[in-house]
C-alpha cells in the first residue's frame, strides 16, 4: 500500500484487515463473530475482543509510522498527502450508531489529534463528505449526509 501511494499508482484504496489470520496469529480460539457478543458473558470473549482490538490498533499505528517515515521528493512525508479513515461497527453488538472512526493524514485538511463526540444521530456520511471536500471533490452530499463537520476542518 505504501509503495502504491508513493508511486502514485492509485489515489484510492480500501483495505479490510484479515481478521481470521490475525486471530490465528494471536492464538485466539473464539469465533470472530462471537467476539462482538460479549456483553452477557465477559471472560474469554471480552479478552479475545480486547486482544484483537489492541493488535489491530498496533497494526494501524505501524502503518501510520511508515506513512510518516516515507519521504517525498519535496521533503514532506507521504502522511502529509494522505487522507485516511479507519473504523468499525464491531462492539458489543451489531449497530451502525456510535461507530468509532479515526480520520488522519494531512491530505484532506483535517484537524488532527482530537477526540470528537458529535451530537446523537449525526450521520457518519458527514465525515465522508467533509473528507471529500478536503481532497477537492465538491460533492453536495454523500449518502445520508446532512452537511460537513466543521469541527474536523483545520
């Protein structure tokens, strides 16, 4: 992925982490689907979920470190030219509300280093619309968006 971005082979990527491979590497025996249903039985399911989340977070941090370490010809880093979103709806159940989402990279003109809790029922598509505007796509809306999130614009 780093090489594809650095060589401008693509400007858009989607990556789904291979959860089964990760769980095998972590020697986790809980079925991936069952890990999101630990609210009634803590113990093994909660432990497995926390170990998976930590490993995925470490992989993301390593990827971000590589983006920052990859220098461009003008002296900036690849991180300076990337707009990255990372998220999941995996929690103690399957819902599409209150989805933790990370936006980073300096390519879309977003404020970095903040934890933002938006008002209830704010569509996640507002984040996508804001990122689209940040990379120069002047879309009027995206999905069920109701507008840009001014709080995340630098």
